């Protein structure tokens, strides 16, 4: 079975999918950008689940490139899959960590039985990853992943991000 890749320009918190991917920080306790939006719209259930993860398996936080699932709270999804993208560095190649975010999120989605998943443009906000390069890495990682997910939806906040991902799908 092949996975379809689709693009949507809009708000990831409005996507009706099995799983939303959160571009989280390692604390798992909320932040800015996509992370803040998911926590605000999803409600306190997400934060409570993240606190439970911190109290058990992830006392030092979620490692960069890893992924873990929680409830989606009030979001129109079943789960939120939190992944920590790398901070961009002009002097160190961290592209494998960014690819790992996508592979690990798909692995977690498979464990959950998710068939539809929505990704933001991971690491392109405050972590300053160049958009065109992030799109190239994300699309390649998803295309190369062995997954039972039927639809991967990249949900991009603005026209520039949409165009960068569209160029990779073209």
C-alpha cells in the first residue's frame, strides 16, 4: 500500500486526522508556535499527559528526533504525536535528526493504528531551519518510511511554507 502525501495551507489544530504531530520542545510542557497552539486548543488534557510522561519515562525531556504520543484532548484528532526537532546549525549537519522526527512520528502512528497524520513544518520556526531544506528532508523521510499510514498531510501555516513543500512534491 502506498501513502498519499497531501498539502494544506492552514491551521494544524483544525485538521481532522487520527494523529497531529506537534513540533514540541524537549520539556513537552508547551511553548510557542505550533506547540503552543496545540496545547491551547487541545486543552489541559494534553499538558496533563505530557506531565505524566515527564514523571515517568522522560524525566530529562524528550530527546531530539524522538517521538511520543498523548491524547489529543479537545483537538479533532485521536492523538498528538510530540517530536522534538533540531535547532538549525550552519556548522553542524543535523538533517538526520530532522528526518528522524518524521520517521519516529510515523513509527508511533503505526503503533497506535493511525491511518491519517498531519505534520507541521518541523524546526522551521524558532529553531530557524531553512524552509526549503526542511521541506526536502521532511518529504524524503516520509517517502522513504515504511508505514501503514494511508495519508500524510503537511499542514503549512503560510504561502511560503506551502510553496516550499509543493516544490518537493512536484
